[in-house]
C-alpha cells in the first residue's frame, strides 16, 4: 500500500457468477467530513478490507475541526489511506460560468426547477467535477479498475463484496447502487463502477450545466433525478444490490442539510438520518449471518423492491440469498440508465427489500 500523505489544499434467468481474482479498487470519499468518527472504522472493516481497496478523501472545507478530522482518518484508515485533499467551496457562477449558471438556475424563463441547485446539492455536483479532474490529472484513473464513490457518514454493518465479485457482475455500461433511497433518480450517495465510466460520471453534471443540456426542462429535478440524467444520456444501466450501510452522525446536532439526525433507543442510541435505511441494513445483516456469502447474478434478475415512496421493479446484480423463482420478474436487466425504473406498482412506503415485495402487498 502507498503511504498516507496529508494534503490540505486550499483549492436469461439469473445464475451465480464465478468470481475471478483480478483488479484493484479505489474508494473515493467525497463531500464534507461529516460523521467520520462514527463511520470511519466501519468503512475500513466492512468496505476497504473486503475490497482490498485503497482510499482517497476529496472533500470540502466546512467544519471547524476539519484538520482534526483528517488526523482521525489517518489513524483509522492508514495504511489504506492514499491521500486527503480539502478545498474551499467555490461559487457556482465562478465554477460553471455566470451565464450558464444563470440560465440553468436563476432566469425564470430558462431555469431548471428543483433542489438540484440548492446551496448544498450544487456543492455536491461541483465536488464530483473537481474529483473527476483530480483523478484524471493524478493518473489514478489508470491505476485502478474498480471505483467506489461514497459520502463519509455511511455506517457499514456487513462486509461488502470483494473487488472480484463486483467486477464479475459489472458490465461495461453498468453502475451498481444500493436499493432504495433513490427519490425517483439515482442513489448517488454510494455508487460503484468500472474505470471506463468514472470520468464521464463525475464530469457529467458539469457538462449538463455548462451546456444547459436538460432536454425536458418542464420537469422538476431533485439531485437524484439530476444525477440520473448522466446515466440516461449515455444509456448506462443502474443495477442494484442489498443495503449494507446507512447515514449516521457523530452527534445529534451535527450539520445536516436535509432531515434531522435522530437517535435509536432500540439500538443503544445509535444515530441515523433515515430509519428505513438503517432498519434495512440491519435486516440484511441478519441474512448475512445465516450464509456469509454474496450471490452474483449475470445477467441481472429483476425483483419487486420497496422504496421510500412505494414498490418498483429493479434489476439486481448481487443478492445475499436466493429468494426463489417466484420473486423474479423475468431474466435480463431491463433498460438502460435511470430510464429502466418501472413506475411504482403500489404506494406503500417503507424500506428497500432486495428479496422482493410479496405479491399483492408488502
């Protein structure tokens, strides 16, 4: 493993797949350094180690103790931590160009409606673009075959598949996200892909904004739908896997731009943002304890899954257990990009259940 360097810059029916032994992985942590004291150890144990991956932190200056947080990451993630880079948040009009930014987000006649451009989400999109440029200019894109992009405050509760497992089920135009938490688009909080897609994925939002390239500006776009445009434009396929992690925090009063942090009395005061996401992760941990193995599916199999706003059919590339043929909605993986998502089959709420929603009800 490379030594850690501290940098604080001011800038058919599915079937089980044989798992080859090949490839190197890089886990890229983006955003602000939220929740790292609660989550970093679980990232090391359940994500970096199963993948045998190295880590890059590419984040924004935001918190008063960012420097101390970087030192904490050094202690917990070394020797897998390659680099930490923090930069000051740019202004979107400077980053995208004043005219392009105004046309997309300000001018009433031309702007694209939705929370994709609120102060927090636009920083996510700029962060992705800056990360993409850094990976290209540093040569890291050439060093790794598999890339994982994740926020810093995800608490991982069960072991992730190996790099070989992921490469075995990822096609050349596939990305894998965790089921649920999609809000009509792509669950960009944790996403896995091959090297060939990385630069287009990270630079995709910048390209859309710089060219005012939203074809259907009459729609309202949250950030999940906006990220979905990147997949749709290139006809990529969004495959799913069971939930292995959930958003946590260091303290109840931690900074949060959406939803308040809560405490779970049933889990000893464990902090969370979305109860459904946390509960699903722990349900999947129970499944993991019975079998302790991942099932790879190629081609993917489609299943009914519960999501925040209902139940839909999604293509899965990985499972924790075989739910049996009565859950399958057909072989193959469905369409491409975020456009493959079926409309909710019935409104029911609840968490994502990769093993499927029972026919006729949840």
